[in-house]
C-alpha cells in the first residue's frame, strides 16, 4: 500500500510540475510525471538539506520540496529532449 501511495504522490507532484512549467499542446506525460515526482522528491530533499547546512544528505522531502525538485527534473528533462530533437 505504501508503494502505491508513493507512486500516486509522485504522479500528482510530477503533473503539478508540468502544469507549472506549461504543458503546451501535448498534455500531461504521465510517465514523466511519475519519474519527475519521485526523483524530484529526492532532489528537493537534497536541496533542502544542503540549504539547511546538513551536508549532502539524500532524503525524501515534503510537498513543497518535492514540487520544487520535480520542476527542476521536468525542466531538465525537457531541455535534454529538445536538444536531442534539434540535433
């Protein structure tokens, strides 16, 4: 049950990141939403622990940290994908 909850949380956070960055005419990419939400949670936790002075401790973060991390992961993913398409 915990794993299903984590996946659903990741989907919601990843979809929220895509909505914040703008989806264009593509709609929400759910595979990107899951990955960005789950990875973004750890990226947000890494950023918050670094800013708090705890060092580079990798840990999951809260909702806001997860959303910030998911935005970073989604923006990076889109940047890399667009560069590959162009050349």
